[in-house]
C-alpha cells in the first residue's frame, strides 16, 4: 500500500487517476516478484515526455513482459541485470541467447555485456551478430568488453559499416565470431 | 612506374569539378547540430586525463562514480539532464566559457536511460553516448552503464 | 620589420571548432574538398555519389572531431573517414550495376573546348579505372594519386603491406594493358 502510494506520488498520470492501467501493471509485476523500479521509471519517462496515458501503459506493459522473460532466461538476477536483459530482448535478442550468456559467464555480472549488446544493436549491428559477439567474449572481464566497444565505436566513426567494424574489432582481439563462446584461439 | 602509368597518374591528379554548393550543404548540417564536439584540448595536453575521458565517453565507469554529462550548445539558454537516476526531473547543467553545458551526477552501478532538455522543451539524446534503440515515446534516450 | 603573413593551419581551425566556433569548420571544408572530391569521384565513378559521400565524410568528421588523433592530423584522419565511406558507398551502389561511368559532367569535361586528344585520353583513363576491381582501384589511387606510403595505406585500409603492393602492381598492369588496347583502336 505504501509502495503504491509512493508510485502514485512519483507518477503524475497515476496520481491524476488517468492511468489506472499503469498502476495495475506495476502491482501485478510486484506480485510476480519482478522489480518495479524500472517500470516506475518508464512511467516517469513517459510522463516527463507528456506521452498519452495509453502510450505510457503500453510502454510499461511491454517492459514488464520483457522483464519477466529476462528473469526466465537469466534465472537469479539483479534488478540491473533484468533491466539490461529486458532491453536486449526488446531489441530482438532471444531468451536462449541470454541463457547462453549467463551460462558462459556464470557468477559474473551481466550488466556490461548486455549493455554492450544493446549498444551494438543501437549502432546498427544485426542483433544475431551482436549476440554472438557478446557471448564469444563472455569468458573475459568487463575490461575486454570496454576495449571491444571502443574499437567498434572508433571504426564506425571512421565510416566503416557496423557489421564490418564488429568483425574487425573481433579480429583485433584475436577472435572469430564463429568461435565457440569463451574459447581463445 | 612505366610511362603509360605516369600519364594515367597525371590525368587522375587533375582537379575534378566540385559543386559550388558543396560547402554550403556541409555547413548546413554542421550548423544545424545543436551539439558540437566536446573540446578536447585538455585531453591532448594531459594524456592521463584523456584516458579517463575516453572511458567516460564510453560511459562505462567504475563503481559509484561522478558521471559527467556534457552538451555543447552555445546558443541555448538552459540545458538540463533527465533520466532514470533523477526520476526524470531536470538536473540543470552549467555553461562553461567554451559554450559547453556540464553537470556531474553521482551514479551507483547500473544502467540508466537519460536525455538532455534544451531550453525547457527540446529533447536531445546525447550524441556522444550510446543510444537506446528502444524508443517508447518518440524521442530517443541515451544510455549510461556504470560498471560494478 | 615587414608584415608577416601567418598561415592558419588545420590545427588552428580544428581548435576553434572544438572551442565552439562551428563556422570555422567552413575553412576546413574549403581547404580539403578538392582532394576529397577527386578521390571519391575516381573511386565511385560518378559525381552524385562522390558529392554525397564527401559531404557525409565532412559531417561525420565534424561530429566526431573530439576523437581526432590530434588537431594537426585532421587531414589524414578526414581522408581515412572518406576512404571508409567510399568503401561502404561502393558496396551499396555496386548492385545498381549501371553505375554511370561517363555522367553528364564527365561528358561535358570531355567535350570541353581544348585539346581533343587529352579529352579522349581522360575518358579512356576513367573507363579503364572503372574496369578495375574496387580494391585494386582503391590501392592504385591511394598509392599513385594520393601519394600515400604503403604503411599509411595499411593503416587506413587495415590490409597488409604485401597485399597492397600486389594490388597496386596488378592495377598498374591491368591499366597498362587496357590503355594500350584503347590506343591501338
């Protein structure tokens, strides 16, 4: 109840009674044990951007669904991991890709790899390729992901096609996108 | 190089025609950008700082860092940053002498969506940061990931 | 003491742009457009694609100017962007098999009053250049028209020096054979 009140205070559309659907989605997510903070932030974003209540509800619903799928794929996960996984799924990654990444990086936090995955897709790399690359680098630390992203960024800025930049950056790090996950040559 | 290839090279080194409006087209794009590149003179002077700023550009930062948000918008009268980290309520940026607006926000590890709001109404994604390809409300966000 | 004329360098202009004077970029465009247009025109074979690609390279360079290796290296860095953009552009336009080799401007230039033999020769050279495989054409232009060293070419194209030497050599040989045939006609 207190949580619902806090959410209502945070999200003007809910407070104004214009978007009961948003409240219902958030309540339902909370009952399912999903993190509600990302959903509240999504509603706040929509409100700040003066989106229509229906649009806010649709966005919150889509995110809640993706969070549930991410949890199924990742198993035990932090809120940030679920959030990053939900973004990756909404960009077209498959649940089994997330599971493979979890298995390949057992014990390691997935926020950075999933963030890199989403960034690559946002820069125009096909989601299949981006996923394969992120899984291929899974045996390494976050530093390797950072270095990889830096190389891809540089090449795209230099005008290379996104997919070509990824292949070039993989070659620079001594890997092939076709290698099995985590194995060094 | 054989004589015939020398003749080819001479021919190919001759200037080619350039549309008189090429410069104007380029400058139209340049001046339409609210965002100009972040001044990097300091980076060339101090390589150590350049490394740090390079990482900041990647926006993957160590645990609980003061994350710099910068937008170069000399003509703007106000710029703020809004995002998951401030419940989408504006945090104002301060203008420096070069026309860059800056603010530092303390962020715990995690992934955050954010955008700039210029002159109170114009939403601008951070061109120096990764873009979130999921755009639910018709104005794209940038993403900052603070590493563990 | 006489008046000393101090020439503005690329570095001066880049520093002014980075300090917020976007108009200073016009100086860089004016200074480098002719070289860029010449290269793009020869690689892509027609004026429209060349102009769009050069425009694209200038704008990309502006947007990522902060990542330039150093203000004084602007030209080399810009040219690297153009080489990559031409590669991408060629990949996109190659499928439009009817790339116009002799566009209106080329014809106008060939028909311009003056030395008729030179016009015919220029036409033949452009035709022969267009018959080369794109990677051979690129290597030939970088080496002999842009006067780059093999090391610079290797850096720009991410290709080994020996492969580049082979491409230049084959390009020269093919051009020589083709142009000899033309002259026999």
